[in-house]
C-alpha cells in the first residue's frame, strides 16, 4: 500500500516496515486455508489498485478489512471487518514485531509530549 492506485504487494509499504502484527488462525477458513487467504489478498490488491485511497477514509486498514471480509473469516469475535475495528484490534491486541518497532511507533509521540511539557513549564 503506497498511495493512490498503488499497492505494494512485493514487501514495500508507504510508511516503512510493519511494527505491529495481529496473528489470525487461517485453518478455520471455510474453504481452502492458505489458498483462500492468498486468493483474497490478491483480489483485495486488484480492487485497491483501482481505488483512490487516502490516510483517513479508504486506507491500508480498509484494504486489509476488504481481504478479511472476502475470505469470510471470523477472528476475535469479528465477522464483518472494517478499518475502525481492525485499527483498534491491532492497537489493543497486536504484538510488536521488535523493540525497534515499539520505539518507531511511540518515540515521536514521546518527543512531542516532552516538548509540550517543557513549553508549559517554561
């Protein structure tokens, strides 16, 4: 996912490597397991190559939700996926892929918070 009408399905993403992931058991897929997973991702990629997407409304979380809905998977009690459910699920239940991923995700906010606190104290 690299911007409007572009899907980076070769491992390149617009904002760098993934920092957090949510593992979903695909053995419970209705038909085909890994084959169904691969087919749904390919179909979502094809669809999102035709869409104008942006950071707020139709983004990478929408793209993933589209694929999950296409494969008709139920995980974490969710059957109908959307970008909001996916975002909160990854934030609350996703695991960091490395210490560096944790730092990448929270260091900018920490620096911003520190600056705000320092400005308020001065």
